[in-house]
C-alpha cells in the first residue's frame, strides 16, 4: 500500500507532551509523599529535609506543568489543524461518525480501525476530559498553595476555589484525580500501542519525530 | 458580679487586691494577643478610665464548653481580671438567681441598657419547626436572640456552635441549627469560633473595644484577624519535624515519644487558622498539639463535617465505608483500568484481526 510520510505533530505538541510526561511523574511521586509520607527516617538522629524537598519539587514541577498547559492552549489556536482546539470537540458530522466507528472497533464490533491522520474523534474527547482534569489539578493545587502561602497570583490561579469549596474537599479531589490521570495514562499507552499495530502508520514514533505514514483513507 | 459596676475597671481590680504589676502584665498579654506593638500602655490607660460594660451570656444548643473555657483560667488573678472586665449580668450556668428572677435580670439589662450592653451567645439556634427544639423560660432561642442581640451594642458569638451551628448543625442537622450570623441579620457581630473558643481571645476582643471604641478587624468569615489570621501549622512548635519528614505514625511510637509532627495522625493544623500555638490554653500551660494530639480544626467552618475523620489526612470517600480512603478508590480505578486493558489485549490477540492485518495475509 502507498503511504505518504506526513508531518502531523509539530514541535510544541511533542515538547509539551514529553515535558508533561516528566512533570506528571514528578508531581505524582512528590504529591503522594505529601499526601501520605512513605519515607521515614530510621532514627531520630537522621538529618534530612524530606518534606521540604518534596514540596519544593512539587511546586517547581507544578509551575513547569502550568507553563506547558499554557503553551499547549496557545498552540491550539496557533498550531496546525491536528493541534487545533476543534479536534477536541465532536462538532462535525464526520467526527461524530468517526466516534461511533472507533467505539465499535474498541468493542470488537468492527474490524475497521479508526484511521486518523491526527487525533481520532474518540481521542479528542478523551483529551478534553484529560484537559479538564489537568485544569482541576492546577486550580485545586493553587488553592491549596494559597492556604500555605497567600498571594494574589495564587488567588487568581485557583485560590478563588476556597470561597466555593471546603479546603479538605479540594484536597481530597486533588488527590483522587491523580489516580484518574493514571487510569487515563494506562489507556492512553495501550491504545497507542494497539493502533500503532492495527494501522501500521508509525503512530508510536510520531510523538517523537512528528511524522505519520498515512494512506489517504483517514477520515481527516 | 452585679454590684462591682461602680467605678472604673482598674478601680475595682485594685479593690479586689490585683497589684499594679499584675494589671500591667495583663495589659501586656492583651497587647501581645492583639498584636499591638507597644500597645500595653494604651490598654492600661483605657482600662483605668473605662467602666465595665454590661454583658449577658446566652446559652442555647451548647455543652457549656465555652463557659468552662471562660472559667478555666488557672491563675486566680486573671480570673479576677476577666470577671471584672466583663460584668456578667446574666449567665445561666454561673448566676445566682434562678427561674423568673433570672429571666428578670435579663429583661432588666435589655430594657434599661438598650444599645449599651454586650451579648455573648454560646450554642446554636434551631430554626426547624418554629424553633421548638431549644427554649429557655418557654421562649424559643431564635426569639430571644432576635430581641437580645437586636438591642445590643455588639454580639460576640463564642464557639463553633454560635458561629456556624457546630455539632448540632453537623450532618444531618435534625433541628435545623444555625449560628448567630444566619439567625439574625443586621446586628454588630463578631465571631470567635473554636470548640471551645479561647478565653484570652474573648477578653482581648472586649479589651480592644474598651481601648479603641471599636471591634477588632475581621476576616471574610467574621472572625477577628488577631486570633484567626495565622495558620496553626505556621506557628506550630513541631513544624521543623514536618519539614524534616519526621512523623508520628502510631500513638506511643518513637516519634510520638519524641515530639515529632502529627501530620500522619490526621492533624488539621495545616488547614486551620487560629492563634493556639501562641496564646495556648489554661494560662499558657499547653495546647493540643503540644500535648501530643493533632489539631482537629475546631475553628474551621463546619468542622465536624469537613475536618473529620479527625485521625486521617483526607475526608472519607462519599458512598463508601468510613475505612475506605481516597487511595483505595484511586488505586482501584487505576487497577480496574489496567485489568480492562489486559483483558482487551487478550481478546484482541485471540480473535480480533483488523483490516490491515488481514490484508497482509
């Protein structure tokens, strides 16, 4: 079959993807420690600054993550059609059609993979949910930071949540959504590997180099 | 209590044998509590001139815990000072009269000193079914509050219950209990939440009024900033252990014996605003965290519902048993996803050939 090497994922998309990947790992590990410390000194004489470091790294990673989200939002308007904000919402008839096809394929009811040059409509919605979870983690995180260190900047970025919700409720959901993001990551990697094999279009490699090998029967 | 109204506060203190030195120590304590640099002199000057304000103390759905706190100052001099600064004309727990006589002393204050007396409210006010769940002398709490607080110079809501309903208002709130701020509108009100509130903060609020003629500045929830403006965690003497990652993990373990941080035992110091670490309790003897028990966040809004479980970092998961943590649910969600993915992969390997794969064969 004739395949055309096509540039799909531009540099900002790949860059934010991988920095987010690293930031989320760092945020998860440090966040779990802050929520429930899993390292303990062997004796009282142990000198350490464990919680101090964990919180410091958590905040640094959080700011990096925030910047990556801001960059990706900007690129949803400035980037190519595969990065555009429209792919995350099933606006067009074609997208809704693709959504049904993809769902049937994942449920083994169809043999036709959801060929897509960029995101499938199904992936678009999944990333929209992910994005909402990211926004929640940012807002709730800065709300908790506002308790720790009141500042106008933190108030803008999430401190306002404190006037709507109880601080413990915010902390609870900040913690729980971490696991939802993990569940997403498991699905994300599995489906990426699956579609890479099913469509043989270099999907896995495309997040490193940006190119996919498309056949022309993609719905978009 | 009643007779000592003549003369100024300072006069009556001297008559009771409080020395000038003890009086100045008290003024310094008040200045420190109110965070007024070099304010002791000004407070002393004001108390030398001020007459005692009449004060009535109303109790509704409460446990008298704030009254206990009020009377529990261990140093007799301070008890004298507190009782002298506040001329308590009506207080169901400690006053001498009973029955109709007692109610008369309340009526006298309300009628004869309209707009000049202070009210302390302790306990929540039930609104459900016309307020029948709390009546004193045959009168519903809500009616008493409207009448007495309405005619007062200022109202001090003391304790969690008088602030936002406290334990009577905790889920499911069978009596429709509310705090003073929700029971009567349009009154001059200051809130001193806590379970119980600290007598030092009550006295400081009154001293602030006597010195400056106004109530202290409050936050958005109506609590004075001098007492509720700083976080317990930031003033905690165990804070260094927190930063170092040294945590108590079980009651009585090595860390507990050595005064390590109570974070893992569910201490709510990191989300509670109050001056406990600075003013402490029982004349500065100790406070919960120093005594080895985590903060339960008793000065936080609706703390029975929001700060429990008291011995856990996070609230319980809604719809699950009390022992289920957010971690259990979260790991469950992630594990279920992984299991679904694995099952999908197996089905795929066994029977599902895609177009692409068939084309190649």
